[in-house]
C-alpha cells in the first residue's frame, strides 16, 4: 500500500475543517489554527452567532452538510412591519418581503463542533500561527512560532489578504499572485456585529419583524436574532460609529426606538471583526458598497500550495456555501492528483 502523503491546512474555520474531513482518509492531515478557538469567522456566544448566521434555500452544499451532521434549522423571523430610525423620529413601514432564510439551532458553532468530532484527536493544533512556508528538497516546511512541520501539500484557508500579508514564502509569491490576493476584500473584514438580548420579544407582540434601518446608528441595520429561549435583536455597527462606549450607545438607540423597552435588555454581545488580527487587515476597514465578485484559482510552489476559502469560491463566494464549495473543489482536485 502506498504511504499516505502529508497535508497541512492553515485555519480551522469552516472551509479548513470541512476540507480536513474530506481528505483525512487519503492524507495524513494536520490543521494549524492561530487562534485559541475553532471556527474562524464563525463565532457563537451563548447561542448567538456573532459572525455569519443565515443560510438560504439555494445553498444546497451547506444545507446538505447540516443534514449530514444531524443538525436542525429554524426559519429567520421576518413577520411584521419594519422601522426607519429617521433623524425626525422613528417611522413604521411595511417592508418588502425578503428571501426566506434559516439559522442553525444552537448556533453555527454546532457545525464546527460536529466536524471536529469526526476528526482524529491529534489532527488540530491551536495557537499555531503560521509565519512562513518554504519549498525545500524535503517538501514544504511550515514554520510557526513554536514548531516546524513538513508536508507534501499545504492548503491556506486564510482570507486572501491575510495569506499575502501575514505569511512569508520562499521562493516568494510572484507579483501577479500578490496583487490578486491583496485586491480581494475579506468578507466581514469591515464588519462589527452586536447582539442585544431581551427578557421578551416585545417587538413581535407589537407586529414588528425586528428589521430596522437607521442612518443615525450606531447600529445601521437591525434584524431579529432570537433563539429558542433568548429573545434578541442583532445589528451591524455603522462603519463610522464610535467604539468608545458601544454598549451605552446601543442602549440609547434601543431607548430611542422602543422607549421603556430598553429596560428589558439582559445582555449585549459585541465583536469588531476589524480588530480581529486573524480575520481582517487594515485594507479591509473600508465599508463595501456591494457584495464583491469573488472567485480565485491560485497556487504556489508548483501546485503544492493552494489558496482556498470562501473568498476563492466562484459560486456563493463570501458565504458559508462558498466555504463548503471551495473545500469540496480542492478535495476533488487532490484526490484526482493521487489517482494519476
């Protein structure tokens, strides 16, 4: 029997862990994660998703994975009127119906947890920030702050800009590859997200969907984020909003919108993805005017290093679906390589 080849996956987010699950029967897989936690841009706190949260009916790959892992979905609440948080006062209006979407019961971290349960116990290494990758006569040498690893192949699931800026390559990346990586925006790299938990979902009782648009802020776009036992609203922080007293400012906004209902707030969860050094770079801090046109096919070291992840997907790039598609694509390519 031919010995298994070694493959290192950089990043224990959705694309990295799913790729690992697809490749582990044909390769010796090691996953290196810079953080002290799993999930990458998937982050669930007390059941609330502070990273991505929605899944749409056309996203068949992520839906199939959720079903395969035995997880459950529930529909995003959209019933009722919306609010416009206008400078002249709060206005109520009947908003157009949005495309139906779903969320995972227990949060998206459940997807990560289930993928990990299917992995060998020694496959994933946390607190291992990759500093450099070098092509040598013994294969690819991957160096972190504390260790050096050898591999036949490396998959980088980092966002393209991080992959370019945070890791050194010997021989170096060519200028065309560097330029492409740097010009590809990191999805969510410009975002800050806040979840406000309440004692009760009073807005539903008042015939409101929870959707609020506000040019005043600090939360510019708000939606219902309730889970089974915790009523909640979530909002994206405006790009120019002050970070000095986020929680106080959010409470003031809720009071402006709902008057005495601000007293029902039980918890506020907040993350500024712009400050997450393993998710965003300074190039990402500018707000995006529209969803970027994603899709990349980039390799290095004579097809031994591959750049994958949701930003590389031509289909549903930036979404959870794109992360799954990119992992499936590279797994098929590498398995085809072995068959030659």
